[in-house]
């Protein structure tokens, strides 16, 4: 909580127009959070716990900007819905009934990269991008189809690596990710 107090003070002193403040939050919060989800170093429970706490911190930090956080609409529902997934197994995440409706498949797939071994690199690592470059790319590519295409290329690269290395099998998270990607892509064509 201590780390957001300066941010809250600044926000209270700033003369924002309520509507534009909430609109700016909608545009920026989810993209930054999506980038954090895909960070390959999120392999330990402590990191997932910090992301979980960050979601709560974001709610607290933006509350001075909006009379009700529900003004953020789908963005707020997404943030609230993602939080419990951070502490679930890949199989539990894949069974979430909010996938494709409230939670875009790309967000869950980005999260699942962190459940894999080092051979399943994050999309930004596959493209040799920094997290900043990923964030900028996400800002410019808001369409779910663009994100799924990036993820698809990364998973194809892992599949090729496994075959060329003659590994006995794919990591257990790969079939979960492949199934979710296939479902997402099939819904894109409908």
C-alpha cells in the first residue's frame, strides 16, 4: 500500500476531468497488466502473489479518478476476473467460464507462458523484444486476432524446437495452451 500513496496524492491534486481520466485508465491499465502477465520470470508463487496484489493496488490507486470503479466497465471486470486466475493451475485457468467473454483468450495465454519451461519463451522473447517493446506493440495492436497471431507463432516455434530436438514430449502446459489457442482462433472466424 505504501508504494501507491505518492501516486494517490498526485492524482488527488491533479484536476482531471472524470470521464477522460477513466477513459485513459481503460486504455492503459489492461495493456500494462497484460505485459506483466507475459513476463517469463513469473514462475514462482511469490511473483503470482505480487501480480495478484498489484491488481488490488491498481484498484486502490485509480479509485480517486472515478466515482465508482464500475465506470471502467469491461476493463474493471477484466481486472477483477484475472486476479483469481493468477493463483490457479493451467488446467483450472483453462476451465474458467469467463474465457472469451470477459477475459480475452490472449490474456490467459500470456499468463500460461509463465507456467512453462524456459523452452516455451514468451511472445516478446520469441520476437527478441523487450517488455517495453511488447507494451508498445500491445498499445498499437488492440485486436485480439493480432495478439493470437503473435502467440500462435511463439507456440509454433516451441513445437518445432521439441520436434527438432527429439524431446520425448511437450511440456504439460503446451496442450492446454494449444487447445485454448485453437478455441480462440475458431471463434475469431465465426
